[in-house]
C-alpha cells in the first residue's frame, strides 16, 4: 500500500510502501452449563434466593482467546444496587451482569433475567416461628 507523504516537505520515507498484517482466527463458541449466579447483597444484609441459581453461559470469540480463557475469572452477578431496600418476602425480577469477560470475547447468559427473593426470617416471629412442633 503506498504511503501518503503529503506534508512531509523534503523528507523521504523508505520504503515508499507499508505492509499490514492482520491475524485472523476462526470464531468459536464455548458453552458453560450450570454457571452459578451470584448476588451482591452488601455487608450485613440477609442472603437472597436466586431462581434460577445456575444458568448456561455461552462464550464466543477468537479460538485462541476462548480456549485459553480462565473461567474462574468470570462472574455472573445480580448487581447490589438492584437489591437495595428489599424487604423480607419481597421478590424482584432483575437483569444479570457478566463480569470478567476479556476483550474479543462475548458472553451471553442463557437468560437475561433472574428472580431474586429475600426470605422471611422465621426466627423473628413469622407465621411458622411459633416455636411449637
């Protein structure tokens, strides 16, 4: 490809052409079944129940990147800000967020949304908390 030397004045460029190499790889998919969904409930907050608690995660991208990807670095999360002020017994349908995905790779969960429920604490006098068998 010829180089544009306009504006260089009397300077010369040798050689007058440049070569560009582009590495091309086949795009592949990698399917991770049973990938756990995590919820950031925040410090001092009661746990939540997530349904489904595991989903399929499909990764796609350049063969070398997808095959060498560290699955332990990936996280499928429900962001903490979507769980703020949840009351016991409350249920919310929230979107998933995929974290730790390297460049040149796309990650698509098998479902966009999960249901998150904050259980009722039966030890605080709930309907089944009478203490009687």
